[in-house]
C-alpha cells in the first residue's frame, strides 16, 4: 500500500495539509516509529507529512531561565549538545541511553513524545525536570505540561489539528540533583523493564525542599510517583526513610505483563530502582 508524501517548509503549510487531509494524514519527523508500524500494517495513512524541512522546528537554545529543544532535534543532537550538558548532565545521559547510535541519529524528540510509547527513555526524565511541550494549531500556540501530555499507550492530549513544535525545560533551582536509571536485564539497546528519573533539592538543614520522581515502563503512560514525593517532602532523608518512600511507588504505577517481565516483577523492580535513584541523589549532594 502506498501513500502520498508531503514536505512542507513552514508550520503553517503543515497545518494546512493536516486540515486538508484530516484523519488520512500522519505526521513524521525521524519516522523511526512510523516505519515499524507501517511495515506491520498497523498504520495505513493516505498522506504522510514530513516535518524535517521546517527549519523553525529544529535546534537547541538555552537561556538562564530555560532550555528549548526543537521538536525535530534528534536524540543524538541532544546527547551531544553542550547547552543540554550544562543545563542538566542527567538529561545528556538519558538521551545517550536510547537504543543505538543509528537510532539516535534519526529519531527526534518531538516524534518520541508524540508517539507516546510508555517504555521510552526521555519522557520520565523530562517529567522529573518539569518540562512542557509547545503545540501549534491554526488557532495559535498552547503549552502542555509533560505530566498532562500522556493519556494512554500511544495516545497523547495533542489535538488532531496540532503540531508539537518545541520542548521547554525550566532551569534547575540551585542545588538540585538529577538522575536517570534504567533496568536492562537483556541488551543495552533494549527498552527498559523499568526506568526511574528523579530530581531532588535540599535546604541548608538537609531537608528535602523539592523532589520529583517519574517512572517509565510501569503502566500505559510514564507516571509521576507522587506518593514517593509526598513521603519525602520536608524530610531529612536517611536510608530508612528512602526505603519507606520507595516502597510507596506501588500506589502510583499500573504495570502489565510483557516480554520484559510480569506486572509483579515490574512492581518489585520499580521499588528497587526508585530506592537506588533516590539514594544516588542523597549520596551525591555536595
């Protein structure tokens, strides 16, 4: 089965094509996910709209207030960006852990987020960093917090008339530590069985002033572990307190059986790896 391929040069042209072809249109950037779905017969659009020629959707810029990553920036570009490394080294490590270099050279961040695979690496880290996406439509732009972007497996809150154009990551408050850990029992280029991203900031008295924890591969969407966060807020985190908080992750996740483990196994690993992530933040503070 064939499709018509379009390469608009502006967001406005892309939006016009989407309006013209409606449900028969599909957006691609790196097309890594699209290619797999199309070959398996799971996706059969009549019109494919490629976004890579739209210059305004690429690039990475940084200010003292935020990091802005264009939707068509590739994982490899983000991994190698000095601006990203200065903003948050854990974000660099997150993108470096995605699949293989060949995939990272092609796959884009905007495509990753719009695809909404719950096992992918960037979403939990970006959620822990308080990121938001920018979506454009003929009516204008709106921002969507990463916490609110993912609705279900392969489903987001983006409207059918919107294009994801950028990802904004606010500057970290001074003294904030961040980490990303993924459990890979098989090969290094596989999806994680469980992944955990976390950020933590301390007061001068050693109390937790702010903490954010997010997990991937633990349900139909990446998820904030708010029960864990609540258990640590205002606490002076020692090993026992962290173990207790990590055990509460069970209330925040809804894993299902798949080829990387049973739901029960993932629950156990979510607790173990959440505890490891939190301990690394406490032990690594200056």
